[in-house]
C-alpha cells in the first residue's frame, strides 16, 4: 500500500513554522557565540580534501632547503655565502621577485665575512624580500619588545601608516635579522601565520600592526614587486576588508576577518606546486654554469626560498588543511598564489546568511509539519544533500566559505523539535480523546441494563464486551405488562464511536416504540424508518426482537437480519431464522413475525457475530461450535449467567486469549 504523502493527523503548519523559526534563533545565537567554530573549521578542511588539490600558478617557484640539502652541506644553519650565491644565481636567471622565508639572526657561525656578502647581494638586488617575525608576546629569546631608536627608524622605512582604525593583528614583540642585513634590505615582509584554536594554519595576517605602523606580509611584498606595483603606499579600511594602495596608484582589495587575518584559499600541499627545486640542485646548476636550466626554472617568476626539512629542522612545520606536517614555506606559497589569482575564502554577511536560513526554516517548518514520516525524513535528507552540494560548489568555484554546521544542523534539529512537539501534542490529544471515550463508555454502559429483570419464572442474563472503548452492540429487556418481557439484541455495522452513536439511537427508538399491545414486527418497522432518517444508507443494524409470554408459554420474535438465535426446546436446538432485512437498508420494508413455544426448562441464546466470527489464525469460532456447546450446557442445571460465562470461556479458549476483533454481546434467557 502506498504511503500517504501528508500526515493523517497534523497539529498545524503555523506551529511548525513557529518551531522552525525558534530552532533557527537558538542555532543562530549559538553560531554567533562561536559554539560551532571548531566544527566549522573541521568541515572546511573536509571540503578542501573533497575538492582536492588544484594546480597553483606557474609563476611561483619554490627553492627548498630540504633534508637532502642539509645532509649534503653537513651542517645547519648553512653558511650565508650560499644564500648570497643563490641571490646572484636567481638574478642571472631573471627571477622577478625573491622572498626568503628565513630569519638570519645574529652573526654567521662559520665566517662573519659572509654576513657582509649576503647584505651586499641583498642591497644590489631590489627584488629581494627578507623576513621579520612579529608575535603578540615574547615567544622566544630572539623576540624583543622595543628595538633601539636607530633600528626602529630603519624598520619604519618599510612600514605603512594607517590613518584610521581597522581590524588588524597587533604585535608587541619582533624578531629581526642581523643589523647589516636589516640596513641593506630594500623590502621587508613579515612571516607570521595565524594558528586557529585547533592548531591548524588556515589564515595569514596580511598586515601586522607594531607600535602604530603596519608591516605587510612576505607574500604581499613579493607579489607587489612581481607585478611592478612598487611599494605599498597606503591601506584603507573598507567593509569586510582592506583596500591596499600601491605607489603607482593601483589598488587591491584583501578580505580580513575580525582578527585582521585573511583566509587563504589553499591550492594544496607540495603536489600543487609544479616548480619545486632543492637548493642544493640550484646551486649545483649555478656552479656548473647551467644558466639555461636556471633561466627556464626561474625567469620572470616569484621565487620563495625556505626550509622544508622535517628530519633536521622541525621549527618551520605546521598543520594545514591538507597535511599535519606542512612546511611554512608552502603556506606562504599558497598565500602568494591566492594574491596572484585573487582567490580568498570569504564568508557572507552574518545577517544575510541568517536571513536566508530563516527563510529556509519557514519552508522546512511548513513541510515537516504536514508531511508524513517517510516524506519528512526524505525532506531532511534532501535538504542536507542539497546544502552540502551547493556549499561544496560555492567553496570550490567561488571560494565562498559558508559556515556549514549551522545549516547542516537546521533540518535535523527542526525535524526533531517538530516531531517532539507533535508527539506531545498528539499524546495530549490522545489523552483527551481517551478521557472522552471513557466518559462515552460509561454513558453507554449506563444505557445497557444494570440488573436482570424482575420477572417471575425467567432467569435472564446479558453481557457486552466492546472491541474498542465503545461499541455498536446493544442488548436490552423491557417488561411489558404483568405477563410479558421484551428481549432484544442489536448489532450496528462497524465499531467505535460512530457505531455507539447509532446504538444509542436504536435504544431510544426501541424504548419509544415498545409498549403493551404492540407487536415485534411493528416495532422493527418503526425502528427501520427511524434509522433510515438518522444515517446514510451504508450504515445499518441487525436486530433480534422477542416478546416472551409466561402465561401462554409463547415466544413471538422478529429477526431483522441478525444471527439466528438458538432456542433449546424439548432437548432440541433450533435456530430462529431471519424474518426481514437489516434495519436502515430499505424503506417501506414489511417485517414478519414468528412464534415458538417457550415453556419451563427451555433456553434462548441470543448472540452477536463477534462470537461466531471470532478468529484464530485462518479459522473462526463458527455457529456449529456454538450450537454443540449450547446443547451440552442446556442439559445441566446451570443458571443463565453460568451458561453465558461458559460460552465466553470457550470463545476465549478458541482465540487463545487474544483481544476480540469485534464487539461481543450475549443474552441468555432460561425459563425456570
């Protein structure tokens, strides 16, 4: 059978919308409070891995001081004449910009003359950028809080003044190269990276503010030189970022977050950069005079020099979305790639994002409150898949970093809240309905006889067991005059409340029509007309109506389509056949009446089909079993209540104690 599309019982779409909006408000508050930040960061890393590495710009070349390089020279740090030789080789190869992700601290351990050589080669090449590092506190012995006025003046020659306030990374300490190199450097760039709370590097401060001045990052400095923009002349704080101006009047917008950092759209790890060379390899080309190879590798490109060693030197390694052991040289290379291609991760405005989710929550509230369970679960699954697909597409194609946790939680949380409320709502409705049914059952019980009739020589007992709280079976006895008793049993089609209401109508009709001098067939005819007027044609009732006369030892009956009652007379069990169709089926029906002798010792069993049609697996109790049982019981000296109880016990035994499938009603009349 096909599942219904809509819920059979709904507590209202309006309530669903209100619940969905409340869930959105709560989740939004948690989002704004930062409760989902850690999970959002993990989901960002998963999106990177699903997207995979992409090929970085061919304009970037990396020279790695690898473990092999350090082993070949047999020492660390390398002597500074090797770096001077490298700068000279890159100048001959036509490199457009060279950035050192290295800090040259103190004097050369091997020969102080090499310090002067490195400073000289730096001064002779304006495209070389050296690194400084800023920290918010004294993180290492080499970090100083305030350099000498002379050093501070040199530093400020590389700084930019910011006229207005902006979200920037503030530092209190600085680590600088040896004095001679600092004085000779044409351009400085900071090598600081931003480490998130989970220890992963995903962002980089484009500028660091130190003692009221701004210092650009290494990546921004080399990109400016590569593009021929000159030096940065100014920084303007604009909505959601910084507008960087160059000396040739060009500008570049860089998004920054509240902490002054820019989210890097990582191209990938090592495999994303096709042009990676060992420093040992490059110096060997240089000493061998292989200038063609040098030119092919570095001509017109940005060259970044840094350590990638993990066995010999582990200080320049951190975790990124692609690896837990990523050399920081690759972080700066990814930043350069992002600046060249203008690929930054950007988050939409929180207000716009939350308004969109609020709109989606209204749709979810409407659907989840009205759809049936399978369709509601399918809607939640489709929402999750749809958002995940859209989110990944925007992330991969546009670099849009939608905070995913809030949106992914919205559908299941809303569904859970609506389902919980609906369960409570339906439970309350069920309790109210149960209470109403209990009241109805009590009313119906009071409509049935409360005690046997006070008629001499007649032992009468009746019992009604509804299959539900209320039922459609009815039995009654009405004394008429001093000699007669009218006994009846009716069965309204169906079960439950509707059948119980019609049963009440039948009782009212019976009591209105039954009085002395009126025949059973007349009463049945009047009840038929009354039922036709009260209900639809598909609703009907069967009825057995008998008038018992003690003095005449006679039983006059009218059977309107009811199960044939059993009459035990003279040791024989006879059925009392139908004398007309059920009530409420046809208009203008003429019912007939029959009579039987009903003398001392005779027994009358009137029952509903809930007894004979009581099922067990693929079998039913059936009329024949009841007839045989009545034949056995009639020969014993049992009261009517004992006979009724024996019949009910046999029915329960047959159906193995299972609940009755239909209303069970039984009336036993014994002539004493």
